C-alpha cells in the first residue's frame, strides 16, 4: 500500500522537500520516467487486449 501512495504522490507532483537544484532535477526526472513507464504499460495492455 505504501508503494501506491508513493506513486500517487509522484503523479500528483507534490512539492519536493529536497534541497538544491540537483536533487530537484533528479526528482523531476524520476517523475517523468515513472509517468512514461505507466503510459507504456497502459499502451501494452490495450494492445494485448485488442
């Protein structure tokens, strides 16, 4: 359940609590990669079920 909360937190783009621009940019890259991964999984599920 904790994993789902973290994924939801990333997807809602909650404010980062990290310090420094490097850490903030890494959080942004993680959010974008997670979003791209979820979109690709949804795309694959749609392709398989058709």
